[in-house]
C-alpha cells in the first residue's frame, strides 16, 4: 500500500531565505526530532543540485538505519524532490514546494511512501509508523517556525492511503 503525507505551513520571511535554509541538507538536523538521532554522514561535501546523493543515518527504536537519498529534481527557489535510494522504505518520494503568497511563503511537503513486507508493513503503518511520521512533521513545522522567529502559521499534517494503481 502506498501512502501520501501532506504538510503545509506559511512563514512570514523572504522566499530566498526560506529556500536557502531548505536547500542546505545540514539544516535537516535542526528540524528533525532528537529521538531520531539524525546525522548526515559527509555534510561538508554536499552541494545541492539535481543528482546529488545524501547519506545519513537515523536511529529508529534504538536501531541505526542508513539512508541514502538522491535529489531527483531541483528548481530553485520553487521546489526540489528527494527520493530514497536505500533505506527503511520501499518507496520514499518527497516533494518540497515553496510559493509566495500575500500571507508569506507557503511551504508544502508531499511524501509518497510505501513500507516493505507487504501485509506486515501495512500493520506496522497502522500500529506505529503513521503516528511517528505525523509526529516528525509536526515537530518539523514547530522547528521551522522557531528558526524563522515564530512568524509562521502551522497547517495540518495528514496521511492517506492512495488508491491502488491499475495497469
């Protein structure tokens, strides 16, 4: 089963400043909950661009998990996409978009993801993974608001199952 997480917030700051913050992968540590122990493995060599590979490790329930993502698309200052190449999901496709509005910059995340192990993955999602992802993205919103001086309007964080693809 494939799921879609969506998360939006509006930040009262210049688009250039917001995009600059998000395009620096080292800032992921600042907006990731401490209980994940998120660490980029080689932060000094990273240059955000299409095709860039980012290796990091998280701890999930005390177990270290290596994760590699690739920047699949990069269109500053409007959007970028990271896709998991190796990690805990069988699919992780994360689209980040940034749009100027009269209220500030609308930051939107859309993550399409799938867990491994078929029916066991579906059970794990219902029992804990969905709640953990919602918690991670709520944490992110609050951390982003703090980074930009609290000048933010937090939106909903939702997860829904996508219909199976035909064909």
